C-alpha cells in the first residue's frame, strides 16, 4: 500500500477537509514493524502466546496503527513537505491481523500566522474507533515550497 502523493499547501487547506486511507493489516506488516523497531512482544508475533491473552489472538502494535496516520499526513493531507510538530494518541481497541483499518485525517483548525494545521485523526475497524487523537503539523505555503517561482512573478 503506497498511497498516491498529493501536495496541498497551506493556502489549499480549510477546516473540514479530510482524507481517508484504508489498509488491511497483514501478518507481514506486524512482523516487519517488530523487526524495524525491535518490539518483539509475543502478543504481536506468537499466536500461541496471544491465544492466552484477553485478545485471544495476535494484535498489531499500537504504534504501527498510529504510523498509518503518518502515511496520510505525509502523502495526502497535507502531503509532501508537511512537518510533524506533535501528535496525541488514544488507543481504544485492538487491531487484529486481517482487520481493515480506515484512517481518517480531518482539518480541525488552521493557524495562519504560524502555518500550522491541527488535524483530527481517527483509525477505525468496521466502524469502531480503535485509535484517535490530534496532530499538529507545519504546512508550507506555495512560496516556501518553490521560492524561485515567487521571485519570477515579482
């Protein structure tokens, strides 16, 4: 899953603008995340271990699910050039192997003087919110993204 890139500048944003990405969580995603981060908690990797937990089966790392928010921010809304300032996360329910996670990012507030956007972030499985929070990102203006273009107009 590599979402198509879409570049939005601060001038393109408006409160209520949203973008959704859907991702089926594969076992290979969870194993890959464990390899990259070193988080080898068996609740994510061992079906035998996970069967004895309240979840009854393996679950994805919470930060893997949160990382899908980053995919939306960096590729679609606002897209390339956006810089994370902060992120809050509330983990509401587990995500299991095979679940389809729908990640929605919505512009909640714009701060023009600092070129910041506050974004409402939710991850849901079958309509149930499994993770929510807010991101604050710095979004470039057109002039910042292409300073030569703004000089040529002058």
